[in-house]
C-alpha cells in the first residue's frame, strides 16, 4: 500500500496501472473517504468537466479515467481515428481540481472478466443495433473500472442516453452500492452537443451537423401540434435530413425508461438520433417531459 502522502498531494496524481490504482483506492477507503468517479475516453471538453464538477461537489476524492476501450468499437477505423491528447487532458483535469486520473495502457483489456448481464433487449435497439458488440464492450469495461475504482458514485452523461440506461442496469445487478448519477448534456451555443468526435469535423461540417440538434429541438416543440411519433419523425426528416448533408442512421422516439419505441407521446419520452456528418458518426438526444 502506498503511504497516504503519496496520493494526498496538491497536484493531480497520474495513475497508470491497475495495481497502483487498487492500492490507492484501498488507502482512500481505509480513511472512509468517498470516491466520485468519471469514466471517459479522453479528448476532454466542458461536458466531461461538468461531470467532474458534480463528482467533486459530492465526494471527498474525484477520480477520472481516460481509456479508449478498443472492445467497444465495432469499427477499427473509428477506434484508430478517435481523437486523443493526453497532455491536454491532464492539464484540463489538473486545472479543474481533479484528484486522480487513471490512464492505463490499452493492455487493461486483458484484465476484463466477461460479465453476464440481462439487458432486456435494450442492447438490441438503436446503438446496439447499429454498433454490434458495442454495449458488451461498454458493460465489460465499466464493470472492470468499477471493480478497480470502487466508487461511491459514478457520473455518466445523458448525451449517451442508452449507455446510461445500460450502466444503471449493470449497477443494479452487480454493483448495488454504487450510485449512478445522470448528468445533463452540455451544448455549444450553436446547439451542437459537445463531443470528442466534434474535433474531427471541419467548420463547414459543424454547421451541417446542426441538423441533428435542430431536429431534436423541433420535435420537442412540435409535440404540441401532434403527438404521433410517425408524423413527428417524418416532419423532422423532411425538414432537416432530406438535403442529404447529414446522413441519418436512426431517429427513434422511445419510452424514457424501457427505451422501446412508442407510437404516441403519452409519457416521458426520449428522442434519439445517430447520424453521419461526413465520416464522423454523431449521436444526440432530447427528453420530452409529457
Ligand atoms: P466519452 O469520453 O465520450 O466516453 O464520455 C465520457 C462521459 O462523458 C460519458 O458519460 C458521456 O455521456 C459524457 N459526456 C459526453 N459528452 C457530453 C456532453 N456534451 N455533456 C455531458 N456529458 C457528456
């Protein structure tokens, strides 16, 4: 075990291995301190930092992980091109008062123990349907990180709405002591949801990508005039995706809890979109409070 002074330092501590992280966690828990955990894939932006802020506010120690998990990419090109900048990420985390960054080597995947989890079909919809194997990769890596970091609470963005639903199911079944805290989506002033993948968009593509958030805002507004999801979807597609500048992969309107598609909006719903802007695949969603 590391002496306490080794991790309670003014500056952020950078941890590279599972063994070292486990030893630090042990010391923190022996002191009865709470851990707020923010798992990320890096290339951090203000959305990630808002999660860190919540973790800091409600816990003694904040831990942020940076790990681009190869097992959740169904497309090797996408994995290769995923933006990375560790130096910039560490600087951002340190200036924002993060206590510990866990940034292990890709070899961490060798420590994955496949976890059995009944996902009630949620993993076959939307992201699960278009990115086969994605959620299996997510569940396995989040479970491993939870085992290593042993957080009191873990912070996840509503930006990845389906991932959040699946992580809640994972925690309920295997990590009931961990509180899963949903955090709202941060957007650019243009409306574009912040995403690490936006770094791969040209300025022109960023403008075109606004079709996604505009369609979501439109549907949320248009519910007043029609609550039939088929009609809402068709209107949004005609208005925002007909010109082909952004290639829609799916637009679903679903029950906010089960994530199953609904015909009419008569309950709290979530509108989810995945679309390609050039070669970059973006996702976004909006909640409709009925
Ligand atoms: P990622 O690095 O993309 O895997 O995201 C790490 C965490 O940050 C996930 O819980 C995401 O849902 C969350 N996140 C990503 N983008 C945003 C955003 N624009 N606003 C709030 N949270 C976000």
